[in-house]
C-alpha cells in the first residue's frame, strides 16, 4: 500500500441510492477535483458543479462539491467530497475517470479510518468503536459501540495513564533529590496505596461482560426429552416456522440455531434433539450428544421436561392444552400452550430478565477482547506491587504503562492494524 497515494471511494454505501458521497483524500485530492470541474468552491462550502471527464470533456454528473483542506479533516489530509447522483452508472463513470489520474487509486477497506489514526485524528479505541458501529445490528450493539467511537474508552485509559505518570513523577523526584538509601518509606507507602486504587478501578471495569457478548448474542438452548414441545416453542419464540413440528418423537435430530433480535438485544435460540434414555440409532445418538453439549454451554437453558430441571434452568411446562397436562408441576415453572397463545410472553420476559444480568450495563466502559487483555496485564502488574523501594515502584509504573499505551495505539504492531482495518468496508 503506497502511503503517499491519493485514495478515493464511495463512503455512503453501495449504489444505487439517491445520493452517493465519494471522498478523495491525499496530496492530490484538490488537484484531482480541479481537473473535473471548472472552479472549486471555497473551503467547506457546498456548491453545485458540473463534473467532466478531463480527457474527453464529457459531462459525468452535476454534483455538490465540498473541499476540506488538511490537516483539519477526517483523515488529516486534503479531502474532497463529491455528492453524486447515486446511480451505478454515474458512480462507475466518476470512479473510472479518477482511477485514470496519475497518483490516484481506489481505497482499500478501512484506509480512510487508518489514515485518520495515523494522523492522530482518532485513536485505536475510537477506530475499533467505529468498526463495531458499522457492524452493529441491534440497539444494544449500537450503544456499546458508541462508548468506543465517541472516545469514552480512550478517556478512561488516558485517565489511568495520567495517574500512573503522575505517580512516576513523584517517585522520580524522590530518586532525583534524595540519595537512594534515604527515600522516605512513608512517601512510597502513599504511592503504593494509589497504585492499588488504580488496580481496583481497573478490576471494576474488567468485571463488566465483554462487548463480544452483545455481538454473538445470548445463547438460549431449549432442552428436554423427545416430544416435549421444544420445536413448537422455538417457532413461537422466533415468531416464524423454522423447526419441523410433529407428534412423532425424535423429529429433531440435530441442533437448530436461530438468531433473534428482541428489544435491542441479540439472542441465539437453539432447538435440540430430545434426550432419550437409550437409542440404537447412531444418528440420534449424535444428536443427543450435541444436545447435551449445547445445554452445558448455554447462557440460558430452557427446560421442557416434566422432571425438575437441571440447576439454574428456566422450567417450562409445555402443551398445557393437552389432556392430563392442565396441572402445573410443583416448583417454579411457566405454563405454556401455543395452541391457546399462553405463556410465550412470560417465557420471553424471564429470558430477558436473566439475559440482562449477562450483558454489559449501559453507560459503562465496555472493552473488547484485545482491550480487556491489555487492561488485565496492566492491572496484574499493579496488583503485585507491594514495595517501598522507589526503584522497584518506578519500574512497576513503567511496565504498567506499556499495555495501556497499546490499547490506544501509541505503540502497536502493523499486523494488528492490518487485521482491524481489513474488516472495514471500502470507503471507511
């Protein structure tokens, strides 16, 4: 990837659309735009211009043109936006003409955001938050992504780093203005106490579930013996016919996964094979084994058996419309009859109540797996500090700052950045 290349791409989504916003960023952005129009508008003022092919003079489109001189732009470079009519042919024609200009090329996935990071317009946590925001499919995912995209995570990390730097300055002052053997143990005790306070603050943030929980969804597994109503309940919870329903026992022989979004939360509903005591059918045996494993790893187990459920399961007494099943079993359970439209709302309410305890709380700092690992590294370094020796405390503080700087991208590897921005769409 040529770092000094001028790049262009549609940033408003794939055509066709009413409007397509095509961005050009780099040293040649303004000269490239000038070759398409007679005169450019003043900076940051949208003006209507007729775009022409500089080689043939052919009119390409009538578009709004905006010029943003660097470095005060999204990418830190000269940036031009062409607000085109959003038809495929129009966009293709303009991109073809731009691609023929020397020094210009189509942007790679995430390259605009990567340049913003390199220019210091955003930090790595904001770039990750933007990636999460672009991929958000539920309201919960959107809100969590905003904690990264709007700088909330960066501010918390910077707060820890600033406190550690201030402590480091105190320790260095003791070392600079005293003989090493004469550094006050009382002064170092107060530093050590503040280090423990910062480590406890980190532990509080780490106690929140990771943001990945919002992406993958809460795993809800329906388990029970054959012909206990699992598939019928799955269809009712998902509000569409997905699993085959039959009075014949053993109809479901493999797990069926159904993603569902409800009230801004993602769930993964799983129907499983009935847990028969014994079977001579090897295929059914495989299904039963998969059902047991799904139940063991479920976030929420919905149990439809007549016997008391496994520990911590949500007990559903299904098929209450059938003769002999009108009476509820002893113990806390929810009566359900799909035929009578009874109980499904209550099941969802219980699932949502349990799920709320498994999700990150709103207005809290929510870290992804990479960030959590680095915060945990810093916390562990600080938590082990039980020293009064100024030299050892100074080394502890320096060591803890390293993973914090990696969170915001102050020091990180090119391979990690390639992986992050490679998941972005072209135009971002």
